[in-house]
C-alpha cells in the first residue's frame, strides 16, 4: 500500500492499516513532522474525526491534547457587536479542537519506524501503461505501487490519474497573520477572540481569528476578490506597508478588530482559497484512489477539511481490510466518500456566500444555532 502525503489523512490511513495488519509506506516531502507550520486548529466531529481516531486506537491520546473550550465560535459584525457566542448557546464539548501540528505528531508517533519516508517529494506519477503504477521521486528513484492512495493535498500529483479536474479560485483570498503570547502581550485581542474562533463579517470582507495552543492567535483577513488580491496586498519586503494597506481595506471596522491588524507579528502570508468542483466524481481506475483535500478540497467555511480526511482514512482502511478484492474495496470507499464530500462541499460553498453577504453575519447566526441544536442531539463521542 503506497500513500503519497503525510498529512492527517495519509497518516491516519497508515495507522489504521497497521492495526489491521496491512503494511504501507507513506511518502512525505517534509523533512520531519516539525519541518513547517502545520496550520490552524480543526474542531473534530464525533461522527467523523473523533470516530476515525477511535478506530485508529488514539481517541484517549487525542482527548489529552484537545481543548473543549477551543470549539467556541463568536460571530460579530464589523462594529464589533456580538450576534452569536457559542459559550452562551450550549454545545461546548461536542466538537473539541486540537492544534493540527499536535495531531499530526500524535499520528506520526503511532506508526512503526520506517513507515514514513521523509524528504520524499513525488515529482511525477505517469499514467500506467498496464500493471502497477509507478511514482518518480525528485531524486530520480522510481517506486512501484500495487495500490496507490493520493493523500497529497489540493495540488495532488496523483489526482490526474483519475480526473482532469483542478481546484479553482473560490472568489475569496485570505492574508494570514499571528499574534503570540496573547494572554500577556495582547490581552484585548485575547478577550475579543475568546477561547475559540471569532468571525467579524461584513459585505465582501471579514476578519477571522482562531485561538491556537501556546498562547497564539492565528488571524485571517479575508476579502472577496480575484485570485491576485492577496499577493497584490502582501509585500514580503515591506510588512509595515502591507499592514497599512490592510488597515485601509478594513477602515470602517471597530478599533478592536483593526488592532488585530496593527498588532500582528507576521509573517503575513497570502492564502488564495481554492476548491474542487462540488460533486466531483471519477470513473474507477484500477489500484488508485484519493482521500482528503486531494479528493475534495473546499473552502474552510464548513470546517470539515480535517474531519473528512480522517473519516476518508477510516473508511478506506476498513474497506481494504474487509474486502479481499481491492477493486471492490475501492469502489465501496469511493461511493460513500463522493456522497459525503458533495454535501460538505455544498455547505462550504453556501457558507462562503453567507459569510460575505450584504447582511453578514446574520445568515450565519441562524445557521450556527441550527448546527448547535443538531450536534447537541447526536450520540456521545466514541470511547
């Protein structure tokens, strides 16, 4: 079993296969699990991310590093008025959050030595002419794969074996920033954001902030526009000028919200948001499949990326273990994956529109209350 990509989905699949006695190899371009910033703090649902970690035998370890308070969400308008605060709406503990880097390290440490091939960047995956698929690494090494799983993210090298579809710009760009040691150095920002996530939204613009571990707040300054907007605004050689441009764009936001721009510590990183077509499917290609963002990257406005990747891993691992016929296993997995990815992709696209609508954040407030009621009625998380 050859897995391209050592993100959450690829690692979870390797772990589940290991528990079921199926050997695998993970090819990951990073030098180690700490080689780069792993990103933000996903909230894991009981019926997807948490379920997958339970099937990986890692649920208790996950609970030890998760933050129940971190799942709380606040929705504000540009004047700083709070329209929804999950801490007062109920539902805390349903969707605990965990720093992505911590979860990735947990998965890495659960695997036997040698399963992960670090510094293994895939240069190309030629279309097979018959028989097994071959990967070519950037060092020239050729790897033969009986079963190939592309878990290699938005710009997957494996995806072209299955479909010509590529991610397209969502119409929204982010500029990412950070504040550190916020409880001591940025107390007003810490109070504004709270223990979880804060969305301050207006027509076509938004400031999104998320509490991470270690006293960090990760902020995203979002604008509806073309794909070049973030790269036009951000000048890596002139962070002060970049901040001034952002302050001008958010000139009519409340002072406390604009302080998230002025007090940011950088680096300021442009993040155009891309998505694959909602409802993407492909014909069954022998011995090859995808999971996670490689299969269904979407905007972050449904909060389902990590959950879907982990659930993909759990269901693919179970299908491969339960069926001696590999093609039957892959068909079983893809049938369910296509359906749930379409539903999540549609919700993500709808939430993106609502987040930047003329009446923002009011559509999202109603959706958030409906979501919390539904989640509160779910069965207890796995143990």
